[in-house]
C-alpha cells in the first residue's frame, strides 16, 4: 500500500475536539487516578495506548518504550503518525490539537478507530499537561515533523525538519515535579503492563529498555514482549506455578453481535478462582457485564454436559455456580466501541449488550471442547463435584464464623483489645505477630482509635488449603470476627460483605526478620484470596518498625535501614563527646517497650505505613501462587532474583 493510500483514512479532519486542558493540572488525580506512583506510570500507559490503538486498527506492529537516564520516558511506534495537516475547525495543526486539547484525537471518530484502549481515555494531551517538557516527532507522508511543549504549551508551531521513508510517532516526556509525589519509574511495574498488552494483542512487539543502568558488559537492560498465541499464552503464564488438569488451554476467538470476544481458560488443582477480564485492553477487576456473561455461559454449559452425561446421577450433591469455577483460570477479552465504566475506580463494565455475546461465545466454545475431549470433560466434572462437597463443608464452617461475629454480647474474640471509637473511618486494628508483641502493643496504643489483635504463630497457608479448612482455622476465624465482615452471597459464596466492617485501617505488624516476612506474606495471601475487596478499597497496611536504635549517652535515635544507621552513627560520633555509640538491632517487636513501639511504629504523627495496593491483578495472582504454592523452582528463582532487596538475619 502506498504512503498516500495508507494515510488517506486518517487525516486532520478525523481529529475531533471535545474540550480544553484547563482542569487537568488543577485536578490531576481525576484524570490519571492519583499523583503518586500509580499516576506516574499511568502517563506511560496513556501514550502506549495511542500506539496500541494504531495496532488495533491494523497500522502498527512494533512499539518501543525507553526509561531514559533522567527518568523521562520515550515511546516510539511504527504506526501512521499523528496527522499534521491544518485542522479545519481549530485553524492549527491537527498534531497540536491532539497534544493540547483534552479528548481530541482519532479515537473519538468511529471511522478512524472502531475501538480504542485507555481507561480514562484522556489521551496524550493529559500527559502533555502534566509534563514539564514534552517533545513529539511524527514520521508521515515522507516527511519528519516535530513540536515541543512545556507544561502543555507549544513552544513553536509544528515544523517540518526533514524527510523519512518510514511512518510513526515518537513522544518523549518528563513528568512535572511540581505535580507528582514520585518521579522514579519502576521497571517491573512497566514491564508487567507491557507483558499484559503483548498477550492481549497477539503479534505486536513491545520493547522495554531501561537506560538508567548497565550490566557488567555495559549493556542496558532490555526486554521484548511478544506473543504469537495471545490469550492462550496469557492463561499459561498466569497458571505456570500451578498443576494443570487439562492438556491444553481451551480457546475461542470470534465476533458476536459486532462485539469481538476472545476467551482462554484452563483448570488446575488449586481451590481458587482466577478470572482476568479485559475491555479494550483495560483490566476490569471490578467485573461487569462481560464477566457475568462468561460465568453464565460457563455454568450453564458445564451443568448441562454433566447432567446429560449422567456423571451427576451417582453423586448426592447439589451443584452451584461457584463449583464450576474452583481451580479455574480464565482470561476474557472483549472490544467495545463505547464502553460505559462504572464502580468506584471506573473498572466495571456496564454495557448490557455485551453480556449475551460473551455468554453465547463461551457456550459454543465449551460445548465443542467437551464433545471432542471426553477425558478432559470427565476431569472437569470430577473437579466440580469435589468442589461442591467442599463448599457444603465450607458453608457449615462459615456459618460458625458468622454466628461468632454477631456483634452483640460477647461476640468478639477474647484476644482482641478493641478501641473505644465505633466509627470505622477513624478506627484501626493491628494484626500483631505473637502474644508478647501484642501485649506491648496493647500497652503502647491509643485506646480511643487503635485495636490490637495478637496472632499466634504462622496462620494457615490459604493457597494450599480447601475453603472449609480456612473457615475452621482459629486465627482466621478471629480475623473475620474482629473485622465484623460477613462472607458469602446467593450469587457468590466467596463474596465479602463489608457493611459492618469495624475498621478502615487493618495494619499488619510483624517482626523485621525472615519469620516475620513469612508471616506477613501468609496474611497478605489470605487478604488477596479471601478479602480482595479490602485491598482494593485501600484498607490494608503494613507497619514498618525500626531495625535499629542508635544511642550515645542519653541521646537515642531510630534507623529503618542500614544506610540510616550508618549516617546516625557518624553524626553521633562527630558530636564531640567521648562516650561511645551503641547500636541495638531489633530482631522482634517484643524487644521494644511500649513507649518505643508507640513512638516509632504506632504514633500517626511519626510512623510510616505502607499501603497495600493491587497494580496488576494477573501479576499478583501468579506471585502469590508462586510464593505460597507447591512448586519450588520458580520460588527459588524469584528469591535469587530479588535477593538484593532482602535482609537476612544470621
């Protein structure tokens, strides 16, 4: 195809303008989520989404992302290049319109892009508004164009600077340090999203390069994300640390009622359900109509097959929807022209017309698979029957938990030292490792708003336990009862009801040693698997007790890492006194007295709490299954890779 024909369907007149940029700098969080690490990385996603849109339209198959030495970002693609001609309505270059006007771009013109990615859809103009400096270079129609901006303002008109025999767009931007709290990009966070995009858009090559560091040979770290089998590989990647029950991933790709639907699913020996649902490449972790359609199609088809085959006749057990999803890993991806997002974080799909096409697609796919693979079908039904039996046992155990959590009379656990406030928004509970540290925390706390719940030893590893065992576990029962939450609805036996949640801060406080880290991970695994809603609402935190107390005479200060300790030692040595500097290493919370624990770890004025968030659900799932599952090699590999971040006590 000639350059002229290739570009004739994407020109200046395709760029539609909806509104200006004024509000972005005043309320950045409204447009990109927040001004912390999440928002900082969202800037990259918005620029990459433009390149992905070109790929979805069939005009781009290679994207390069660079983290530059100064923590600026460059995104380069081989798409058609943003149009540079005069915009009829705006009387300026279409490129300048795209870069400086919010909601201006080809994605708002249905003839240019049938579907487009991006959660907020604010596009590269929002990135421009929140960047100290931005430069865009366009290769188009045999020419090379450029324009530069400072905090969204063009420094000159779009200018032609040379020729080019290829097409594409390159954007380099430096986030504004007066807007963002964090300015250092995390490679792993960007890599997780690039990997996800490669799986969701098979055939596209996405290269991520970190120019900030070099290896021993002087080479920069670079990674290519490329998937020829798409969602099949995605499901295998998510499930790679689990034991699969099927010989291959079940896969479907097609279009129903004008909605492209792609589904990959498999079953494993675990007891958890893991469905990753995407709309236009965005992970809709709050679910929505596409997820409802998937579940309905899966349940109805499997139930009909199990009944018709006579496999349920011998089993005296009632099968429910949940049973068909135990041990299920699935990826559902749909493309919707005008997605309507709902929910607190705008990650729940509301389009009603999507549910039926997904349900029909799943039903057809599964029906064909089950008929052609009778052995695998038998394995799935056997898994479902076991799940149903375990669910009945779990229901009885759960009902015992619910009865204990009725907040009248003596319904709270005996070990809980509750706070006097009854307002969840101002109340917090510390889950403390061990009775000894729990006793110290009870003495040091502010009784008005701080509750203390000691946990004895290592709680159950929920990754390897059946559901009824979890609800029978004493420590876990106490957590449910203390928090006041209920679990299970008619639609979903694992759904969490937080109407009577008693604390909006749940703080995990463990010793700063290897055992403490293990207990911390066990507790986090429990919250991720069984109280994910608490994590998503930002209610889970990790306390950070100090590692050292540095003393000289009557003066003492605390250090949270080795570097801080060394600085304090040098400062105190230079104080002029003859007395020596002493260093105490805290191996456990119990080594601190109540005043010290309050001053360093519990006093809201001075403490540091790390909020637990989920940036990427698929990545979180496979990390927890790897850390807490049965497979040793991937866990060893992970520990070796991250050993430089670990502090090991000898």
